[in-house]
């Protein structure tokens, strides 16, 4: 389960954990097809591979990038790391 309190404290964001939860839900509902049938890992993989690049491209074109992020050295999908079957 996603710990929004930990995410809030780790990134020192200016939004509340409740606001993060609401934004994540709206993003999931509006951008992920058939999100009801997907696991959390599948939703995060979809958002990071399909939706995030579009937002980054939009920010780049609009000149609104606040700071450049370093490129990750290795990239893994959550589904590669975690097993979705909780019954085992």
C-alpha cells in the first residue's frame, strides 16, 4: 500500500497527503484505461511509461520545467520487482 504520509515527509511537498491521494485517484481514473481491473503495480507502470512522458514533454515545450532531473541509471517497472499475487 502506498504510504502517503511517508511520501509527503520524504519529498517535503507543499500538499497534504489527502491532496496527493485525491490527485492520484483523479489521474488514475482519467488516464488509465480499465484501471478497475489493474493492480497498483500495473497502474504505476502505465502512468510512468505512458502518462509521465507526455506531461514532461508538455512542460518542456511550455518552458515550465523547474529543474532538470538526472537520468536514472537503471529503470525497473514495479511489476518486475513485486509479485502481484498476495495469496502465495
